[in-house]
C-alpha cells in the first residue's frame, strides 16, 4: 500500500536518524524477503558498512553504502521500516534487523512478505533490479515540467487512471493518490489521455504536484488496517483529507452535490465524484 508520500516520509526519517551510522551486524529471517539474492548475501553486503545517504525513486528506498553497493528496500503491500533501541520487543514478522553503531536497530517488518531487501551494485542495476531501472520520472525527485507532462499524455492513448498507475510512465503514484489527483484535476478516471484539452493537461499536471506534496506534509495516509506507519511507528494523517478514496456513498465535500461512486478500472478499485469529474 505505501505509495510515494509514505515512502518519502520513511526516507526523511532515515535521512535524519540512519545516515552516517555504521551497520555492525545483520539478522535475516524469512528467505522470501531477500529472494533476489540470499540471506548470506544481504548479511555480507550490509555488515560493517556505513549508510551514506537515504534516497528514493518512486516507491523504492535506496541507501548508498561506503562499500560502493546500495541497499534497495521496497515495502510493497504490508512492509514497514522501523527504528528502535536495541533490545526493544520486535513486532511479529520482523524479517531483517540492522544493528547500528549508536545502539539502535532498523527493522524490516512485513506480515505478507511481498516486500524485499536487496544489496546490489548500482553500476549493474539494469541486471540486478531491472524494475528499478525501468521506472519513469519521479514527480518529486526529478520534477516533471508541464512540457514533459504533455508529451507523456499526448503520446499515449490510455485511460487516465491506469496511466497514472503505470510505474514505467510516472514513478510513485498508486491507487490512493491516483484517485485523489484525478478528483483534484476534475477528470474522470476513464478519460483518454491524448484527448485532453490543454487546460485539462495543465490541471492534471498541477494536481500531481499539489496532492503528492500535501500528502508528504501530512506524513502520508494510514488506512484502517494501520499497515503503513513512519520510522517510529506513527500514523500519517492525510487520510483525513481524502476527497474520494475510501468514501464510497458519501456526499462529495468538494461540490456538496455529488455522491462518491466506486467502480473497478483496469482491475483496480476506483473512487470519483460524478459531479466534479465529468
């Protein structure tokens, strides 16, 4: 579930509390979490290295090490990255533990084991993590100008919701924020990308920037399952500002007229206001 705003929130926590720390030891439990390589490869790749930076592309966390390698962490559906003092009670499903030189531990927790931790050579990312190498531009890290965005939408004949979800086109947007962005832009999720007016293109481009940055400012969205939390286990609050996502059957707070509808588009749950998004 964590999308760009949630992963960016975790990244900022790592930047403050993990960058510059040395990893003195590593524990790896569930093999599925390190499935691209092996337990031993992750242990050997992390032990006695220092974390130089905390970066992000799309939904991927990237931590360069002083060894020249990088750590890729992907939370996917249920993953959490937490920091706590050594000796603290660990949650169930803690699959990777990094022991830091300041007496803290970083835990990778993942009940459904869809997430992963990989140590890789950034010079060979296209071979070791090809899905990372194929990501489209990140709206926050790279920025996307209006001119670049117009090229993206005009060169494709696709419905807007699936287009926004395509990580090869724009990296980091998931189901929650695609719905919120399209509502902000007053565009139906099934509108065709290369049939938009120039004004609609401008609205959509601006909505991507506004919604993502507002969500980051609120620490992301924590839904009812509470699976997403920040580095210290705290919830995000942007779910309180959702205009359409998860509000099926409720009155639209934007127009005060429409009722939020739910449909399935490209096999994804989709929410919109039929009055605002015509």
